[in-house]
């Protein structure tokens, strides 16, 4: 895998393809909405947001046209970006190698299914027939030719190599028992403190059950944010180049999305074949303080920060979520690892 320079990684951005915006408009038109009426779309999104707050374990009311509009115009595009970023993170560490079949559990409109280029066949579990219908149209729109099956529930007889779970810790009071029979697991959760820490605790349980973390973790030790902090949580952030219709819609919303955040976890019952000596992952944003900058980096059960003094180091910025090489002759100052120049980013 080739080495990326800081600048190359820093400008990595995600955007919605134009043809996806076209598809969203076509689907909205069927239920009486349009991207050209952003205020009415924003009202459906606020309605859906309130529903999730009132019913944290409730199923999305797909039969309602307002809910379908909110999912198409807002929630699916964000989940699309999250899925694309997680797929890329997994590719960087070889997570998808030799996996032939997958399950997307609670798939909704299928953000992973629509853009997943690694598998021969897929199974989507979605209890809503309305969501299934739109998801089938999406798969057809993207020209997916591999065998795809939609079911309302999962039967343990189905053979799968990897299971993808989106928001399962948020929406289900407990995990399905068959989950531990699957050799490769993917979790995508909201970037909230509660959801992030639940995912960190799940990681500990999976390691005890014989799984190895591939990403974001670079080690199988206890998560440092669990043992050295009661508040911190692990989450990622990527840049989002929103289309014009999205920006117009956001004018009527309190939440703005110039970046897309998420917590995620990739686990396998197979030890990763990666040379990660002196490698860590940047799990925090740059914290500019008086005279220095710090950024949290994870490589072991110890809570650590890369830090550089402004009077000694060249000016640079490190993108959150990337792999980074720690200097072998590192200089430690408590929890800080002092550096004077931008470290090497990415896997060599």
C-alpha cells in the first residue's frame, strides 16, 4: 500500500454523486415532496428527529410519507457518507480481503449495499417492506448485478462471511445471540458519547470472544478511553462537500453538516496481517493551546497525545482518523509524545 503525504490525506473529502441526488428527487416526487422545496423537507427531518428522541428503540415509521421523505433527503445521504468512509477505512487495513458474502442487518435503504464492491452476494435484513422497496430501486439504480436478497428477519441457516450492523446498539436493547457466530463484524454507530462508549465496551467483549480489532484500533489491549477516562469516546469525522440542495435545506435546520461524524468498529476472528510497529491512529482533533498543539493518538491501552511546540515545529495539521507513524526516538513528556515535524501518515 502506497504512502500518502499529509496534504494528500488532508484533502480527502466525500460527496454525494450527482446521479444519487437525481434518484432521491425521483423517489421524493412519488410521495409528494421535492428537493426544490427545502423548507417542507426540513420539517419532515425535524419531525423524524423528534420521533427518535421520544422513541429511542422505536422502529422508523416507514409507512408515513413524511418519514420516507426525511430518510431519503437527510438520513440516507449521511449514512451513505458514513458507509463510504468505513468501507475505505476497512480497505486500508485489508479487512475485506477474502470475504465473499455479507449481511446488512437493519439495512434501511442499504447504504453499505449500494456501494459495496467487495462481495459476490448480499443479504439485507429490513422489517419494513416500504424501506425494502426503495432499497431495491436503489440497488437497481446503481446497476448492482450480484445476487441480493431482502428478508424481514435473519435465519441462522444463512451462511455469511461478514455482518454489517448500523445503529444496532442504539435501536436494540440487546444483541442477537447469533452475532458471535459470524467471523467478521462491522458496527456503525452515532458519534454520541453514550453510543461511542457502548461500542467501546462491546469491543472488549468481542476481544474476549476471540475477535481482533482491525479499525479504528491498532491494538487488542484495553481501550485507553475506557480505563483512563469516564467521558471520552472514540469517533471519527470526515469532510462532507454537500450539494446545493442540501445547503438550501440546512438553512431551515438547526444542525449543520460540513463534516460527518460516526463511531465504528471492524472486528475479525483472524489476526490482522499488518506491520503496525510504532503505528497509531489519530482519534482526536487538533487541540491548539498556548505555545503548543496536542492531538490524541491511540496505539495501546495508554492515553497519549502527539504534541508539538509552536516555536520548534513546522506548521502542519494532522487529519483525524488517519494512521500515523510514531517516531522511534520519541520524546515523552508525561502523556505527550513530542514531535518537531509532520509524521508519516498512512500504511506503507
